[in-house]
């Protein structure tokens, strides 16, 4: 029997989309380069989103735009939430086997800081030493006696010499620590150190969206920022301030410009400079030899008219190269804030 085919409807109203549908649209819009998001989902979530994606059909550009703006606005909201033991258990029960939930909740119910020493064992020794150097030597001695010897050795090495020697002496003379004192030390570590460490390591949602916006073409970027500004002006301005775009290369110091020039493809450089401002062109030309600058100008002139899309791709390539070099510590990128101004 021949299978009848039905034309899939065009999706334009995002209010009719389920949560899985919305996730599918967002993931399709982000593309394959953001595959890390899939890795953060469990098997059931992947199945649900994949099913929604396969049945999605055509989604209009305006619907995608509205959905991403809604997504960014929700991430940028400051609505308060309250966590509790019961709420945590209900949430875990939605995606974990019951026996695993019971084991985890039993651990939470157990003595304060039951896994604190395991957590400390995963903290970089420099970070831990920086915190412990402000504590009493006796407290540090207790902490180091509870973590693995190799990690304790690295922390001692990172502490100031006189302080670390005092800690060693305290460890040699240390008596068994009373349970209430140990509980207090664990509670302090959890409250003052681990919680601050978690906040420090948490990636700001605006930074993540700025990175995504950086990978849009110029037209799409402007469209989303304009639409977001209408919904959430504060979020739009923060994302815009965090974005590093081609014209921000003006903030490079002479050494940074020269390092970038040594690493960038010369044909891509000429293409990118075709769409650059006069100020940015002058900066790059002034950091090249007279002969190299003359050749670059000739290459730009020989190109004649070029597509805007090609220019933007070349400029984005230079931005990505600058970010890679900054990550390696070879150049410094400033975000324009007063604390990043350079003094000569």
C-alpha cells in the first residue's frame, strides 16, 4: 500500500510549541558546533528532543527570533527560587532511578560535610592554599591531615615558607580533634570556601550568550540585539558590552597587533581590511613594514568589489584568532573598561 504523505505545517506561533519543541528549535539554531549541550542531557532527554526535532517541520525566521529572545530574557531574569530537601528529591526523581535518589538523599541527610574532603581533593592546590593562608595554622593542619598526602604536599608547597613550616609543626603535635570542632571546620569550609568557589566558577549566562552572538553574521546579530532590546534592555546592553567584535581589535597594543599579523592568513587579512574602519586600517598599517603595508593596500585594491558575507567571515576569523592567541597568553584583549587601560 502506498504511504500517504501529509504536508507539515509551518510553525510561526511559539506559544503552541512544547518545551521539547522549543529546545529542538534552539539546538537547531545553534548548530553542530554547540554539540556540548547534547552531552549535558541524559538519554531520555536526548530521545525526547530528537523526536521533537524530527517532527518539527518548518519554523519561520520570526518564530526562531522570538524564541531565542524569550530564551535569553528568561536566562537574564532575576526571579528568586527557593531550594529545599523535598524539592530536590522530587526533581532528582524525575530523571534518576529511585534507588540512586535514595542513596544521594541519604548522603545529604548524613553528617555535615560528609564529602567535603573529597571535594577539597579536587580543588587546585594554589586556590586552596590562597584560602588557607589566612586561617590559623592549627586549622590548616587539621584540613591537610584530612586530605590525601600528595594533595597536602602540593598545598604546603604553595603556602608561604614560614607559615607552611608552622603548619607542619602543628601536624606533628596534633591530638585527635573533637567532633564538634571538626563539624565547625567543615561547616566553615562549606559556607565560606566551597560556596564562593562555586559562585566564582559559575559561568555568567550573559557571557555565554555574548559568545553565541559573536558567532552570528552581522545582520542576524543586529536583528537579535534589536529585538532583545525591546524585551529586556538591560540584558541587551550587557550582552553587547561583553561581545568582542572586529572593531574591538583597535584595543590591541602594538605588540598584540604585530602578533596577530604574524598569525593571520594574508589573503584573509586583505579581505577583512576591506570592511574595516579607517582607524583600524591605520592601526594595522602602522604596525607593518612600509613594504608590507604597500603590498596589502595593493591586494585590497586588486580585489575590487567583494561580498559583505565574505568580508564578515574574514573579520570573524581574525576575531577568533585574536581570542585563541589571548587564551594562550600571547596577546591581551581589553574589554574597554577603565581597569583594562594600558599605562605607558
